[in-house]
């Protein structure tokens, strides 16, 4: 087995073990892993199956049910644009379109250059600041399409944040 | 018996079991509510909504309260006085709407077409349904539940022909079955059968809402996903989404229920025979009490050898060193005249473990009465040591309880048995019970499927199992945890037995077995605290010298804790041959006669046969159908001794190494051509029915023997059919009730036995003949499991079929590794007599002197699939212990 596979497994096992909650489930373990390494690799499915005493098929059944789990590593930076009702009223559709155009994407997804993972978000929980976007999990409120693109250009040159 | 609940369905007053759902109550009373996801025996699910009803329940003030909406009858429990309507106009239109949604993802042009029964695959279609979308091109056509349901509902032609084709690729790379998920209606019956019934979870429901579909984790092959290839998912699929690959499009002309010839569970299976008299499918019978709709890869996919035309078609006689075809009278005359010269102790007969009770009865009658010899045995009688003491200790040499009684067991004690492979269906209630909270203690050096379910998996030193169990008994007696009333009052010999256990000093037991004293005490506590314990043992890994003491210790432990015949408890000695129980009952053994009657002189059995042939004590040998046992150890020995035998008669269906050396070969019938009875491990008598009829000039073994006997002057071998033989043998089955041959149903009939419980003293008999030697100092224990999450199972495509290629991990003790100069991760080679295995060393704390490896079950399935026209048992690698040495390649 290659060495980085070993490291990955170690990270996964640590993530599963780090859950300080009364009941550890398949779902909570998957969430902990996605928080720790940003996606659910095959090794994660296997480790959760072993830890929860079930089969890989059952774990994958749970993981694939939730669109929020991703099975491939995310790109360097994450972009989320809120399209909840408040943001929508405050013009988030313009931001969405501007960001999609900038990233050359048609819908949610990862850019070819490996820089950005882009998702819609149904509510980022900051309606008073609408419209809101989240760049690498940092919120920016009362924002315009142009400002969004400017910020995205800025984070592109910053250190990659995998999660 | 609990009181039944009264309710009204469609104005008809019926009674039903409390706790059942409306749909069950209706079905039990012969009423039909359309359904697709419901399946008897599985938990209510409510996925398809096809079984919607209107229901109202009485309130305390006498009025009726309707249940909100239109509840699904498969998830709504019945209550007293309930009124249910299943066929109102509103419900019918609701159901049609639901069905339209369902078939909007299934090709349905034919489903609701009025011409469906008139069309052929190449006809011009008035509705322009493309050929690929027609029902006639679906493998499940004419046995499709979806089609039947749509037809029942009289759907109109209004739905558009277009449907949402999922465009999913067909999955045809795994052994035995094809999946076309474009036909799936996502009822999840297969997922539930795999999870709830078989407890495997080899398939799952992936994704959700519109994209939800059946599959494995990330689409991995079934070979590594934990599939045991039992075909339960195929049997429950209501559409053509999962089907058997072989004879996929063939239609059944005749269906005959018979007994599977592969193991002593005696699965009842319905064989589909096509119009060219080929066995095309095997579908386990849900109503049968022995298997309850279950079967395994052998019973589902391992019967195709009955179609193999490469058979022995006529009698063969050896002339000038070559076998040439002969007529029946010629061959029978020759054998009759020859055998007359060998009457007495120089004659021996080995009956087949697949013989019917009738075959066994006539075989022993022929040997004892005509040939005046007691040299009779059956081919799988290699484990007789574990049966020798059953009669004296529990009154009869058979299991003390039924297979499905295991569902009620709280604790399983399983000693050296590979149940999920050897007696697969027996493993089903065990796995179900464990998944519902029962515990299991596995005593086995090998990793088997059940050891993954175990709470305690004990790996004692090789051949010390009896000492370990003795230690557990001692610990129970020391702590006064035994069921004293039962042991002293219901069983004989308790005091003598109790004084025999003082030898089993725990520190000594711990030293000999390598199991710590605390663990032994813990096991003693677990076993004595359990209210219902079942003991299962086949002692595969134990040397024959100590098999008897091991089985004695196990039965003593069962008697001591009072676990014999109560619900959930029992003693299950396990054997391999499908009708070994019958062979013993019929006295087809050297040491007793039919009905376990005493005989004056014990004959030569299978164990001593090779020696007796070599020394010339046996001059004439008569072997009946032993295809499957040739590869066994005793088969090998006998094969080497055949040259010394003066006259060899073989009854066989296929040519093999025995027929090659025979002087006369009689063509013998296969299981699907026989009419007779099998007795399974719970003493249940099952019917074996001639599903295929005679193909060539073969005959049943008992008929051949009768003809020989008549030619040799006997007049009491005139039977016109197997029913007459059964009539003669049935008094030997210790039965209080008469068993009518014609009326044996698919549930079979258990004959009762008298119990007599008696302890037998045990002693520490060390096995001094170690199975390892100077040349091969280590012992290899091989395990086999369904799925190994963390191993590197690589699936490669070979000839468009999935195939497992991986580096086996070989576990060995760190100290042994040091002595052999082996480091973690080194490639090493394990070499035994006729055995070689390469792999990667993994050092851990397993017992010194042991190397261990665990294969994937898929590797066996690949082999069986590769040789599918042959008997699967020929390619089934038993997990014996092998003496080996370790080598490190340069």
C-alpha cells in the first residue's frame, strides 16, 4: 500500500475517533470525516463499515443519499452562493450568474483548473446581511456581483484551503 | 394459542392473527390486494403504495373512526372490529395513478396492451413498441409479477409509450446473474432479502428520490461486496431486473419440487424443466419447513450438471483392458456370476452419500443377505466418530431440534464448523438470531463467515477443543452454575460424570489450550446464564482420534446446562452428505443394521477399506456413485488401492477415476432422475422426485442391486417401485406415526425418536500424533469469508468477467517470523504436500506454530462458475488444516 494511503486511513480513523457525542452513527462518522478531509474516499467507507460493524454497501447507501457528501477530493477553494428566499429577493441570482460565468460552469461543480468547488446554498444563516456568499467558509454579506468576483480573484491567489 | 382478531374486509367477516398487517390478514383468508414491494416473511416496508385501502376502526363510544388518507395495507396493523374496503372506485383510480407513476420508469408498451397474449417478438407492433421494450424480449416474461399486477388492474392504453429510460449499463460481469437496473421498480425487495433475511447487506439502495437505484458500494463487484450468491434477490424480484444468467430466456414447461442433493439441510426446491427436458432453474420453495424459501449457491446454481450429456449411457464391461458398451442383461449376468464367487467377507460395498433411503436400504440388504458380509459403508462416513456416542448419550444419532428452532436461540456454541458454506441454510436462522441480539461463541482456528458474527471467537491450540470444553464444564461445576435439577433428574450418570471432570484443572487447561483462565470462566458464565443455547459442531479441523472425546464433551456440556430439546436449544451434530442421516437410519454402515439394530460382527468400513484392499482381505469391491467424494482424503486412499481388487463394480453417472479401473460399470441415475426419499439432519423425510425422467439407459441404484439379487437366486428383492421399498424400510424409522410415501409433502415429515439422556465421563486425552511433521513443521489454517472491508481485493476483468486478483495476507506469529527471518510485508511462500500459496507476511499474535490466511468466498464462486456443467462439490475446496513449511523466495 502506498504511504499516502496509510496517512489517509490514519486521518480517517482519527476523525471517527474524535467524535465527542453520546451516539456515534454511520452518518455522524461520515460527517466527521468530511469535516476533516473534505470528502468521503473509499477508505472512509471501509473504515466506517468496520467501526460501525456493518458493510460497505450499507455505508454507501447512507452516504449517497445525502448530496452534501462528495466522493472526490474538493478543489482548492470553496465558493458557496446563497439562493435562499431573502438573498434571492436581494438579488442573489445576479451573483449566481456572475460567479457561474466567471468560473465557466453551467451548474454546481468543480472547475477544471482545480481551483474552485462551487455550490449553491439554500441558506447560510445570515439573512440580515443578504445577499451572502461564502468563500472558504468565510461569509461576505451585502455583496454585489462585481465585489464577489473581486473576492474570488483574491482567494485564488491565497493558500489552498482544502476543506 | 393467542386469540384471533375479528375484522371485516370488503364486507366479509374474517379472523386473523394479532399483530398481522391488513394485507396478511387478507391473504390468509384468500383475498387479494395488489402489491409489489410486500413479501411474506419480510418486514413491512410500504414503498410501492400499490396496496392502499380505506379502513375504519371502532372507537369506545361505538362509532367508527376512519384512518386518515388511504393507508398502505402492508404497513397498517389490524385491530378488533376494523372495517376495510379494498376495491372502491376511489381506491382503484388511486392505484391506477400510482401504477402509472411506477411504470413511467419501466418499458410498459406491452404491459397495458390488450394484444399482449397474441404477440411474438418479431411481430409488427400496432403501437410501435420497439423490440427492445417488448415484454416478449424480457427474460422474466410470463413469470413477471409487475405484468401480472398491471394486468389485474386492467390499466388502460392511455399512458404514453415513452418512459424514462435510465440508460444504466447492464451488469453482466459477475458470476451467475445479470442485472438490468433499467427494469427495476425500486421496490427494494432484494435489498431487504439480502439484509433482513440473509443478513448480508451485499446490495443497497443507492442515492435518493428520482435517482434511487439498487447497487453495491460504488459499484464494486459482488465478488467483493459480501454476496454469498444464494440468489435470494433473484427469487424475490418482481420484474426482470435481476435474473439467472443461464437459460435466461427459457420457459418452464414443467415444475417439479424435489430435494437438493448438496447438503443435509434438504432444501426443497422447485425445478423448472423446459420443453427439451433440461433443468433450467431452481427456485426454493417458500412453504417448505426445512428451508423456508432459502437455498444457497449450490442449490440455486449448482444443479446444472444434471443437464450434462457427457454421461455414462449404457452398462460397460471391461474387455481386453478397455471398457466396451454392453446390454443390461449381459452386464447383470456377468456381475451376478462373478459376485457369487466372492460371497462373505471378501466383498465390500460403498454406497453413495447421495443415495436415497431406498438405495441405502437395498444396499445393506443386498450386502448382508445376498453377499453375507457386513462390509458396507457410505462414501462420506469419514466423521463417524462424532456419531458413535450419540445413541448412548441422547438416544438417537441425529440433531435434537429443528433447523428453524435456531431462531429462538439466545446463545450459539459452534465448534469447528464452517456452517455458512457446508450447510448454508442452517446459517440463515443463526445469522438472523444474532442480528436480533443473540450471542455466539465460535471455537475454531479458522476464520469463517460466522466468526465475524461472534461475540467470542476462541482459537485454542490445534486439537485441544475437547480440553477447552472440559475446562468450561469444570468451571461451571466449580461455580455451581449447572442446571442441577435437569442434570441429576433427567439424565443418568451425573455423579460419575461429575467426578470425572476434576482432571480438568483450569491452570492445566489454560496451558494446554492457550486460552486464559479468565476467558474460560467467562465462557462458562456466558453459557450457563443463557436460557436457550444451541450447540453445533462438525469438527472439521479436529483429528479423528479425539473427535469422539470432543463430541462427548460438547454433549455433556449441553446436558449439564439443560439444553437438549427446549425451544431455542439443541444439539446439532453436523455431517456433509445430503442423506447421511438416511444412510445411518438404514444401517448402511459396518457397525449396525437398519433402525440401529445390533449386528453380531462389525464389518470393514470406509476407514479401513484401503488397507483391506491392499492386504487382499477385500477381493470384490462395489462402489456406488461417488463422484463428489473422489477428491476427499479417503477417496484418494481407496483409489490407490483399487489395483489390488480382483473385481470392481461401479455405479456411476459420469466417468471418473473409479470407473476407469472398473470391471463393470452400471449407468446410475442422478438426483433429478430418482424417485425416493432423503432424510435431512433434523430427521425430516423429504421426497426426491424424478424431475427429468430417464435420459439414457441409466437406472436407480436400488433397482440394479435388486436385479443382481434376483439373478443370484433371491426371491425377496421383487419391488415394482420405490414406494414398496419404502414400505419395507419405514418400520425401521423409529416412528410412532405411519408415513405415507405418496403423501410426503414439501414440508416433509419428521419421525419421532425416544430420548434417553446419559452423561459420559470425559478425560484429558492429549493427542500425541501431531499433524505437523519435520518436513512440514507449521500448520496452515485457512479461512474464508464473504467480504473483507480493509483488504486489497482487486477485481480484474478476465474474458469480460470479473475475477479476484489479490495478494493473500498470510498471518504468522512474530516469534515464528523471527525464527524464519521474515519481516512484516515480506513476500513468502507456504508449501505443503500438494499445496502451495504465496502471499504477504503479516505478523501478529496468533498462536505459535500456526500460519493463517483468509480467502474471499468469491474465489470459490469463480471456480464453480468456471466448471458449471460439473458437480460444484468437485470444485469446492474444504477448509482442512494443512501441515506446511514457510519459504522466503529469493
